[in-house]
C-alpha cells in the first residue's frame, strides 16, 4: 500500500492558466526506455508491456520509483 503525502503547492482547479502551470511543472519528468509516460490535460500515467506480467509490473514500478525521486527535488 502506498504512503500518503501532503501536497504543498497547487493551482486552483479550473483556472485558465492551470494547464500551463501543470505543463511547466511536469515537462521534465524523466522518461525511460522500458516504459511509457502518457499525459493528457492534467493527468499523467505510466505503464509497460512485456510478455511476462511480472516483468511488466517491475518495469512500471521502476519508472514510478524514478518519478518519486523526481518529485522530491
């Protein structure tokens, strides 16, 4: 189970500039060769595919760990 974290910064939902700020803030999320990073509006998803579901899960978790480190900067 994931731990809960407080969000210390925010942009008011629905503001005209919210998507701009989201894109500025997230433009440097690290990408990897072993997983996909997809964004749409203010949502981001990561995932991987592999013939072995355990391997795909490990690849996705590895990318999530990288994003977690990125978020701590």
